[in-house]
C-alpha cells in the first residue's frame, strides 16, 4: 500500500508532519508556567491511578469482596469528592 502511494506521488515531495509536533512539544516544556502546570497534571494523574490501584487491592484482598462492591466503593469516593466542592 505504501509503495503504491509513493508510485502515485511520482516526483512530488512527501511532507512529514512530525517536525511541528516536536517543535510544539519543546515549546511547551520551555515555558516555565506551562511546564509547572504539566507537572501538576502529571502528579494528579499518578495520585488518581494510585488511588484506583489501592482501592482494588483493599476491597478485593483485605475486605475479600467482589467487583460489585468495588463499584460501590468507587461510587462512594465520587459522591464524597463531589460533595467537597458543594460546601
């Protein structure tokens, strides 16, 4: 398929679009405010993933409950999280 595309292109130049991605990504990391915001988002993502993993471990091994109870535990976390912003 790729060979056919190159044959159809003939003498036309093939543009690569990866250069602007590398340039844009490096521009994001060069700005200190955006770099700080990206770092905070990365830390929040790690904390969220760790909470999910620890909840699965706690519900299934310590409490010896199943997937349904894990769903109820996650629903309780989300209700509690939503309530903190309502006060």
